[in-house]
C-alpha cells in the first residue's frame, strides 16, 4: 500500500484562555500548535479537493483553542487531534500544543504536549 504525502503546518500562534489557575481562564496567553498530517493517498490531480486545505487545519486549531477554557493542554491536543482525524482524507496525525508563556516560577522556553493518532 502506497503511503500518502505528509503535510506539516507549524507555528500556528493563537491567544486563548486555558489552564488550571483561575487567572489563566480570564487572561489570554499564547498557544502554538504544530500539525503533521499524513493523507491516505497522494492527490490524483492538481485540485484542492484531493488534499487537505492548510487553512482548514489552522481553523481547526483556532476553533479548539477558542472553545470553552480547558485545564490541560493535553485536553486541547486531544480535541485538535480528534477533529483533524475526522477529516476523510487523513490517515494519521500528530499534534503538538505549546504553551510558551506559562508561569512556572522559573524561566522556561516552552511547555508542550504531543499526541498522535490514526484512522
């Protein structure tokens, strides 16, 4: 079986309100989403309907990040993954949600969670 192409959309930057602490649910903070999506098959022609529209992937991230506040970025990553996997042309997906501005009491570069799944 021939594998489909891999599409990557990296660095989707969206401000949203998620986290365990009350202040995180009322104050926007930066989240960054990276997606790696494998299609079931290579497009058979040069038409957008035979692949995944990159803008659709960005909209999925935006939709999930702007939904009701969640405590865990694990939950956010799972919600994004499930929505991406619901697309009919997707065989596999890997989603990373970064929370680079989280306050942990010491300087950090990033906190992230990565989840993968397949149809």
